[in-house]
C-alpha cells in the first residue's frame, strides 16, 4: 500500500506536536517552527546559486541544523518524548563564525549600509537573512511567553543571519557585482 502525504487530521485547524499534544495551527510555536522551515527553503534556494563545494557543503549542514531546530521547536515542552532527537551544539555556532570570518577576509570592507539586490542570487541570500531574523524574533517571543526554547537556538539563528548577510556579500563578490550602497536622502 502506498504512503499518503495527507492525513486529514489537520483539517479543523489543529496539528500535533512531537509528543502528541494537539495545538492550534495558529499557535506561536507552530508559527515559529514553520518560519524555520520557510528559512530552510530559502537557504536551499540560495545554495542552488553557489558554485563552491565548500559553501554548498556548509549550506547543507545549516539545513540539517535547521531541521534539528525545527524538531526541537515542534516538541511539547511539557511532555517527555520517547524518541531521541538531534541536538544543537556550540561548535555549530563556531562553524558559522569561522565561515563569517573567512568571507570577511575576502570581500571588500563595507563603507556604508548596503541595499539588498543586484542579482537574484544575492537577493535570495538577503531574503533568507530576513526570514532568519523573523525566526529569531519568534523564538524570543516564545521565551517571553514562558515557553521553553533550547538555549542555543537563539544564538544560532542570530549568527546564521550574520552568515547569510556575509553570504550575500560573498555571492556578489564572486559574481563581480559591487554592493549597492544606501545613500540616505537628506
């Protein structure tokens, strides 16, 4: 018998967290891990434009970490789950910092704020960065509501948004496209 993608269990606006608890699809927890999923899709798209195997490999690793984050956020924090889930580690954050530093040594120094754009490959990195910041804000919102968010998730997303900014600049550099400086109207 073939596996069906549809279950019909969410047709009334509810879904299950890992652990079985039914919650509204409009809950902040669902919005949060849905945004992490959206981020993962944008990062995959950004990766489609990359040519260097080292960058592609890091993007795939980031996507794996985002699945880790999504699964942590999808757990009912008030129930003990029976399955073993992957975890986020300090070295995941360090890996992003090293990649940021490496790019920073390659791209020209910034002299002003820059506008997103110049090429679709650059723009999608900036969109991913913005979605990453939204995911970070939603995680902080969960914490502010007294909900559990694993301690490394917010710092990871914070660093990831920095990496995505630098990936946009690196992509521009690789394509020979200059940053678009923001010139404030006076």
